[in-house]
């Protein structure tokens, strides 16, 4: 009996150490939470502040990966709204200050900050597509942003309709905290993934997503703002294997669509391919490394700067020489 008590005490102690380690060092037990939305599908629960694997993640009152903001801004503020999926969001492996939006904000502040307060907002969530992003803008507006950047990747052109059913059913979209960090590890990595009901089957996904992009452009124009569409490639598109045939055709379709609709389109494929080591720009087959974030930020920043009044840019550049 005594031996059993000792063994039980040791096991409880080890579990306690494991629980504390998983919470403090890794951040398990405190995942980002999501809320379902009938139009958007889902979005990050407002007002969150968590740390995962040492990376800080802050979500404001509008479900953005950004500090709390005012809905409207003064003339002295240049506000940019980046809307996108996990590439824009950065996910748990990217610290708040290393997201594409944060790097862009810092870059623009260095070049334009003497005359303007720069804000680069980040409205994004994992696996969002153009229709999720359109629904977000329709619900919340543009926040008085002077430039809207829709940042997509090649796969987003085939994104399905917004699906609120993933919240609380898919382990990647929890709506409440687990009771223990150990419980999160078990549910996330050891248990089978529950099947999530899909929305109705659709044909012509590309057409539906292009229509959503067009509507975002129309809303931007109605608000006298500038619209930039930027697309990052998949890793295979910059590797020796190259893009698949349907991806080549769809990219051409997007290019022709952008020309017809007079959309400012930045295709990052040739920029990524020109890198000395294109693979170094990626974390996996779709998400970008810190170096990849910097390339996207530099490209977007350059375009935004070109849209500013010459006197603002010239003075800021002369300061750097």
C-alpha cells in the first residue's frame, strides 16, 4: 500500500511538472480561440493575448492580429489594411513583431514616419479565402484605411465557401480553453481528427473567388482608397518540380482578370524565384519564413511608398542618405 502511494505521488508530481512545463515553456493550455460567424465563417475571438512557443500573439477588438485601434483615424495617420489568410497572419510560429504587417509598418515608419503616423492593420485567419475576407470587410468596413492589401496565395484561388462548422469541431479552431495543457496535447496530436461537415458542393471555385476579389476592389473604390492584390507562390512553384498545369492556367486567368478589372496586381512568383535560395523563403510548402516575410514586406512597402505624395517620400529618403 505504501509503495502504491509513493508511486502515485511520483506520477502526480511528474504530471504536475509536465503540465507546468507545457504551459510556461510551450504555451499549451492557452490556444487562440475562434468564434463562428454565419457570413465570415469564423474569426479569431477578440481581445486575446497569448504566447505559443515563445511567440507573442495579440488579437484586438476587431479580431485583427494587431493592437487595439480606433475605428477612425486622423489625417496625420496613414493606415494600411492587410487582409489575408495564415500567410498574412503568421500563425503561432511567428512573433507579433515579425509578421508581414509588423515588418511593413516598421519599414513605412522609417521612410514616412516624420510626417505620418503609420498603422498597418492585419485582418487575417488560418485558411481564409477571398470570400471570408470579403465578408470580414462587409461586416467591419475598411477602418478608414487609405490602402487595402489583399494578400493571397495560389491555393486561395481554390478556396471553398466560408464554413462556421469548423469552430469547436476542428481541433485547429477551438472556442474554449482546455482544462489542462496535457489535455490539449492529447486532443491535438494523439486523438483522431473529427470529421467536420462541409458546406454545399460548389463548382467553379476560381470564378467565385475572383468575384469576391472584384467586390473587395469595388468596396475599396467606393471608399476612395487604393487597392493592391498580392499573391505569394507555393514552394513547388519556385522549386525544380514547378507549378502544376492547373496552377499555371489559373495564374494566367488571375492575370487577365486583374488587367480587365484594372486591379493593381503584384505576382510574387518571379520575385521569389529570383532569390538565391528560394526554399529559404519558406517554412513549409505554403507558409513563409522570416526571410519570406521580409521579401513580401519590401515589395508591398515599395508599392505603397510609390503611391505617396513626392514631397513626403523625398524628404524621408534624403534623411537616410
